[in-house]
C-alpha cells in the first residue's frame, strides 16, 4: 500500500497583524535573518513562510510553534530536533534524540509557498514564479543536459520549460539533502507532454527504493514539482492563516 504525503499550499500575502504573529513564534536566529532583508516584501515572505512551517510542524508534533527546534545537515537541510520535544513529552521517547527521522521540505517564490511533509520518506519540493531570466542561454548551459537544452529550445514556452525542469531537479537534490551543492547537470528530467508525468532519467546516486516525481498544480504564472522516495499518494491542502 502506498503512503500519503501532505503538501500544503500557502499564500504569503497576509495582514500586518498575522505577519507579527508569525514573527513572534520565530527563533532569535530566524528573526535576525528576517531583519536582514532589505525589502519589506521579502521580509514578509520569509516570516510568513517560516512561521507557517513552524505551525504546520507544531500541529504534527502537538507542540507550540515557538518550541519547534531545527537542526541542519552538512549541506544546510533542516530537520526536526526532537530533544526539546522529548524533554516536554517523555511519551515520545521512541524518537531518536537529535535529528528526527521525519522528513519535510519547503519552498517559496513570489507570493506562494509549498510545504511537503514526507513522514519517514525523504521528500523535496520546489516552486518558481515565472519571470524573465537574464542570460537564459547561459543558465541553460550550466543547468541542463544537452537533451534538455534541445527540448527547451524547441518548446513553445522556453522560459516555462526551463523553470519546470529546474524545479524538478531542485526538488530531487533537496530530497537527497544536497541542494545546489550538487551540479544540476547530474540530474536529467524527461518532460514529454503536459498530459504525462515527468520522469527522472538520470540521478547522481543509486536509488534502490526508487524516486517519484510529480509536477504541482499551481497557478499559471508558477511552476512546481515534488519528489518523494518510494511510491506515495499526494494530498494537497490549502493553509488557512
């Protein structure tokens, strides 16, 4: 039987009151990071995305958002730090101290964020808002394989075709915990038509369990993708602030 992962769609446009409530639940380092943003809209998007992530995980672990603690892999991928949770809830002693084997991932672009809860399955997610890219040709040269470049150039919408492949590659590299530390050219994606699911046809590691790639149903001016370890159904939910 396949497992089910949740994907939350989150609008990042909120009132000042809601933004402040999210800011209040952030850790000190997250607040410091938020305050370093030069533009207020970038600051708001970070605060709402990170605050919502805390609320989603708090609901999952029956915690308050401010008590969710993160630890990070060598390449910066966040994990739940279960030590504070176990200190308050001894009944959760079955969780290993430190980084919990509970996988999640978040991405945001423009005014939309996606958050995937993979449970015990590794998961990666990415979203990009369609916008002009300077030197698109050089970006394709660095990020796409030869076949992918030919497919993008031949498409009716090269920008969309490029960003769709970008999100698929990024989602996979986030799922395995490497992110952009790994060259995007080590991953090749086959997108044959809008009616067929894209496929990972080349990856930088042996995938004994198999990986499943799906494009996300997002507004027309966005593209998104999610990659899950093993076979999983995807339940999409709308977050209510």
